[in-house]
C-alpha cells in the first residue's frame, strides 16, 4: 500500500485510464495534484493551483486521456490539458460547482452539477 500526504483535505480522486499508474486529486487548498504510483518518493509529479477555493471534483476524460475537468466552490468548472497541466477552458455556475463528468462517447461534451 502506498500513502501520499497532502497539505489540506482531499475531496476527490480519479485514475487515468490511459496510464494505470497516474491519479489526480482535488485539494481543499485549491490545488490539483498529479501522482505517479510508480514513483519511489511520495511527492506529486505536479501541483497546480487550479481554483481560488476548494476543488470539489476531478474527472479524467475517458476518450481523450490528455484532458481533465475540475470543479470548485469558486463556482467554476475548468478544462485542463493533462500533459502540460494548463487550463484550456472555464465554465461558470452561479453557485458552487460540485462535480462534472465526461460524456461516455463524445470527448468534448461534459455535464456538471451545482447548487444553481
């Protein structure tokens, strides 16, 4: 068993179906962390300040393995390029964005849920 430490609460986690050794976590500090389970140390491969407040959800695209979604209490859903960990799109809600999910057969369609 491998244990990794984060500086704040972890609200969600998802695996990369294209690389079974990678996982992504959503942090209470507004960050997302990319982890490699084969890494000999317990530090994340990448840490990105993704949102202005807690990240509630992370979701890896099932068809395009280089794309992820994040949701946050800052009322935003963001699309990310997982290879460079850069933001490629922002979608706004009127209240907290709780989670998002990719469409199972269309790589560019997703749904998100919020308090609005």
